[in-house]
C-alpha cells in the first residue's frame, strides 16, 4: 500500500535566490535577471503611471506657452515642457525593458485602464499657476524621485538620475518666476497667493494615500522599488517647502501647520482623501479634458508612427540586401 504524505513545497525558483541576494545587498536587478512576476508587474504599473504623468503633465503648463508674458518666459517654459516629454520617453523605454509594449501602455491610458498623477487634473487659470507648478509639483516630484534613483530596478533608477537633474531646474524656474511676481504689483502678489491656495493640498495628495491606506507600499518597499513611504515623503516635502514659502512671502493654506520642536518636523492638517479618490477615479476638474486631448494627439500622430515604421522597414530591407551582396 502506498501512502501519500503531505504535499511537498515546490522547489524554489532557481532565480529567486539570486534575486533575493541582489535586493539584500542593495544591488540592481537588470532586465535579463530573473524576477518574481509580482515585481515585474509592480514596476510596469508604477513606471507606466509615472510615464503617463509626465506626458499628461505637459498639458496644464503647455496651455501657457503661447501666452507667456515675455520671450524669456516662453523659452524657459518651452524647454521645461519639452523636458517632460523626454522624461515620458525615458520612462516608457524603462517599461519596455520589462516586456511592456509602449503602444499598449498608451492605449491603456487613453481608455482609462491605467492611471496618471492626480495633480494634472487641476486647471491653470493664471500665469502664477506655472510658477506654483514648478515650485510645488516639481518640488514634490524631486522629493519623491530622488530616492527612486536608488530604486532596485536598474533602468528605472538610472532614468531617474537625469530626470531629477532636470526637475531641479524646473523647480528653480518656478520659484524664480514667483519671486519676480512677488516683487511686482499688488495684483501679481494676489495672483501668486491664489495659486498657492489652490495647489497646496493637491500637491500633498501627489504622494499618494496615507500609509495605512496604501496597498502597494509594503511590498514595493520590501523589494526596494520604493525607498520611503508616502507619508514620510509628504512630511519631507512640507518641511522643505515651509521656509521657502516664508522667503517668498506667501501663506500656506493650512491653519494646523506649525513647527513641532519635539519631533523636529512640521505638524500639518489632513488632505481631503475623498477628493484624491475622486480625482484618481476620473472625477477631477480636468480629467475628461486631459484624456480627450491625449487621445486627439495620439490619433493626430498616427501618420508619424506609420512613416517611422515604413522607414525602419525600408532601412532593414536595405541592410539585408547589403549583407546578402
Ligand atoms: N495620483 O498603494 P499606493 C511629475 C494610485 S511626475 C494618481 O500608495 P504606490 C513630474 C496608485 O497608483 C508625477 N494615482 O501606490 C512633472 C495605486 O493604484 P493601483 C508622477 C495615485 O504606487 C512635474 C493606488 O493609488 N510621479 O510630477 C496617486 O505604492 C510637473 C494606491 O496607492 C510618479 O509617478 C496619485 N497621486 O505609490 C511633470 C512617481 N497616488 O494601480 C509635469 C513614481 C496613488 O494600485 C509637470 N510613483 N495612486 O490601482 C510613485 O512613487 C508611486 O507610484 C506613488 C504611489 C507614490 C505615486
């Protein structure tokens, strides 16, 4: 008689040991290394969302390129918006090293099956918004992305190095623009304060839900994709921004904001998490418009993609003929 013992655990994936050791030693996982399916899927999700954010993020400021008040401001803004396009391209390329297909990611974005940052669903009614986006949104992006330069996935971490250098320029151009406006007329100062009031809370929401409501954080941190929690980065951003607001001469719209001597950090109020959930779900002030424009740009660009594909095919055929001759 044969007895069946307890089911044996499947043998560990041969690559798992190498993967675990690489993460434990703080070294990088590269595209050809074995990686758990969940690690790959998490990276594709985060990198795609990040790439989409850079591309959709061109819209709120892009609206001001034709209306910038001087040639200098126009040149600076044009350069910044072009940088965002570049960031999107580095990030889509990083996602491709994981086996994702860029055309498929774009489809998912315009069909609402993949997310992009909530922050880009708010309007930019005045030129001060351009400055505040640079100061707050790029400032938040720096807080979030500098640690990503040490992310465990090599292509993502390396892309972040250049992205962060460019985000520093973006943040400084925004702050400098606001400094100039604050030295201007009373109406300009009011315009800056109004933009600060509208962007402060959405900027804090950029860091994601609070830690106890962030389903992905624990795993992403154990894999060293993320190095810090959402709340930790949000606190850093507040600590960094408060003295900058004082130097600029604006008030941050939070009555609970104050220095906590004991903790050595600022205390601050709670963002409206229901608002974040609504905006992520597609119900923010500009979601429909952002996706409509992204879809139109994609459709209008179809001939460019077709021409590039035809050119590449012609080139490949020529190379083949050359090799056969
Ligand atoms: N908006 O479990 P968690 C920029 C989603 S680039 C929309 O905490 P995770 C440059 C999240 O995906 C700005 N969705 O998720 C620029 C997840 O969804 P899922 C973009 C959000 O991934 C400046 C769910 O909620 N930066 O600004 C948001 O661990 C100026 C649960 O959340 C990046 O993408 C949100 N705010 O942490 C461009 C940085 N927050 O798929 C132009 C890289 C969360 O599970 C002009 N990404 N969600 O259903 C990250 O660091 C992370 O993905 C977080 C979220 C921190 C955003």
